[in-house]
């Protein structure tokens, strides 16, 4: 399946989130493996378990769970994107684990095709930020879990970093070109007007959703940080790829910066914007603000 025929979720996960840059993709995956491992650690899957990965995407958590649940276990890949389910099914076939996988096209707030009290573990990563009916999603997680089943999730807390101050763009100080950044931000807002689900909750809401769903044991850990950009690791990776930066998008619903510049700015303005921002990007002169919550719970 070519990129042009994929839905927006598959296009983003497989291409647009890293701008087609292999080094950026590798670095991104390394950080995501840490998230995957923590989600699975909190979920405590064991040999023979059935694990449901809601919003499986490209299979990050689901494939990571397969060796843990073992030959007697099963992993259910669930997603709203048939393209991503097909992608995961193809990968499962290639690595010889297809017989231990199931695939279900479903949204997080409607898992009706999954029987009640039928799975041992539910996992999800960065999915609820796209779900308006978050309480319904937690209710569904609770419903499909067996007694003593475990839920483990990871969600970014976007309220911590957004909206940015007017003189900041992706963490960069853009005070001298605020007039241009304003035009770009306006296009983003028009292209993605419904950001409610991404911004309408924080870690306290997640905890409340879990309790209201019926989970008697709930744990939550918040990770929040403000970190200046810096060079570290592989010397070849020290200079970020500007082309990858402008050709990537922050989420499946957002345009790329390149697309936004083309719509918002004249060629002369785009040249001025690039001349100012590119050196900052390549020197990593940003301040990263980020917060995320790990929540895990038990159905008693």
C-alpha cells in the first residue's frame, strides 16, 4: 500500500511523524521503547495471558508483549485504522507469530466486539488524547478485563506545554519573527480546530476516570520536565535535519510545518522564517517542556 492510499493515522505513524528521516525515526523509536517497556512493566503480563492493546498503531506495545505472554498467550491488536491493522498483520506474518495475534477494528470508547471479562491485560499509549469520550473508554477497559485484570496506559499531558507563549514556537524563541509565527499558528488552528480531546484533561482527570470506571486499585506517576536542548550521543546525530523538521507533523491530525509555511507565508516570508529558525533548530537552541502520565490499575 502506498503512502497516498493510507489513512491519516497510518501515514503519520509510518512517515509523517519523523519526516521521512531514518535517523530521526531511529531516535524516536529508541525513546518509545522505553515507554513501551514501562507500560508493560506496570501491566505485569504473564505467560498465557490475553493482552488487548487499544490503539495499537504500528504494534509497538503489542509486539513487545508477545514474548512475555508466550506460546500459550495471545495479543489482540485493536485500532481504528484498518491500514495500521493490515500493517501489523503483515509484520506478524513475517515474524511467524500470526497464530497468536487477533486484529480488531475498534475505537477506544467502543470495544463492543471484545467480550466482557475476556482479557487479562489492557494497554494503551497516546490514544486517549484523540478520544473525546474518555470516561466511556475507561468504562470499556474495565468491562473487557477479567477479575484481577490489569490496565496500563501512557498519555501525554498537553496542558503542561500548550498553548505556548506568543514568542515561542516548538520551544524555540522566535521573538524577532513573531509576526510570521502568528500567521503559521493561525493556519495550524484552522487546520486542526478541534483540539479539545488533546487538551481537555490532565493526570488528575485520568485518575478520576479510572476510579469512576470501577477500578479499586489505581496508581499514577507523572513525569514532567523542562529541558534545554543540548548535544549528546552519536556525533552524527548532533545536527538535526532541517528537512525532517519541516516535513514532520506533531500528530496525525496536523499538517507539516512545510505545508503550513506554504499556506501561511509568501515566498519572501518563508525565506525569512527559514533563515531565522533553521540555525536554531540545527543548534538545538530550544527549551523542551513535556509532561506525561503513566497510570495502572487493577479490576478487583
